[in-house]
C-alpha cells in the first residue's frame, strides 16, 4: 500500500511543472488518507466555485485569501504579528492547492 501511495504521489506531482507548487502538493499528499480525501473534495468544490467567478466574483485568489487561515493552521502560541507576516505564504500555498485541485 505504501509503494502504491508513493507511486500515486509521484504521478500527481510530476504533472505540476512549478517546483514550489509541487512541494505544496507533496506535503498535502502526506496527510492521512481520510484527511487527504476530505481536502481533495473541498478543493475540487472550491475550484468549481472559482470556475463561476464571472457570476459569483469568487476567483481562485479570493478563495485562497478566505480559506488560507483555516487550511494553514498556525500554532496557538504564535504572535498575531507573525501570523499576519506569514499569511501571504499561506495564501500562496492555498492558491497552489486550488489551482491543482484536478491534478
């Protein structure tokens, strides 16, 4: 099962040309199976929302801004200034996940 998971991970990440995006996807694929499946379903749904952005004004960027704080949890003891400083990275990672939801 582990070999099959590694093969699947390798196949999926090879489809993504950007090295940074590949790294984000590789980390997401290390989640336990149930959490990975749940994240995948959420991202696919959000991608469908973004595909209708001409009507709902919810682009991938807007969805990344909204969902990054929930998807990229910070430690409870992290100072608010550090959270705000690091938020652009969390938004960028969330955007990568959304852009590759169907990968």
